[in-house]
C-alpha cells in the first residue's frame, strides 16, 4: 500500500483528544484532581465533559457517543489501544505523579523506569483501565 501526499499541505492543530468512558463525571474528576486542569463548563452536556490543558482539550465522552458519532460500539471495560502521555519536568515529578495517581484510584502498570531512549517514565491505568503515562526526558 502506498501513501499519497496531499497536493496542498494541511494546516492543522490537535484541538481535542477524547476518551470514551463509562462515567464521564468520575473520569473528568480523576484527571482534574491528578493534573490540575480546569473544567470547560461551557462544553458540558449529558454526553461530554472537558478539561483545558496547555495543549489540546481533554474530552470525556460517554457511551452515547457511539450512536451520536456513528462509531462501532465496544466494551468500555477493556484496556484501550491508545494512551495519553503527560510530560513532566523531572524524574522526581514522575515519581510524585505516580503516587498521586495511585491515591486517586489509578493502578501502576509499570513502575517508573528508564526507557531504551533515555526517558524516565511510568505506565498507569486510570479507574476505568485506560492507559496513560508520565514521562520526562
């Protein structure tokens, strides 16, 4: 399979990254308490919650999103195939973030370690088993 290149380069930014979850309120609160990102109440609905990061908005979509967006239903209790990585400034912050995440209900999948490319990171699962990492170079 060959990949084609657009004739005109697209000018895009990543505006939202969204997580499909069973309980949008609990999941948004978990990440709010863990990361300190503020709520975007103007985007709230029965189907969606959002947090403002210094980059893309972190979105939390409930099970109704399957039908609203016409996407295939899946078991929201299974570990996903994508994950978020949150960059922090140093190794001590990775270690502290892991402790905070655990106290909020996260599960450590892989304790802080040195990657093959020299980063210090840890892999965790949130209360709904979505994977995420804390990492620093």
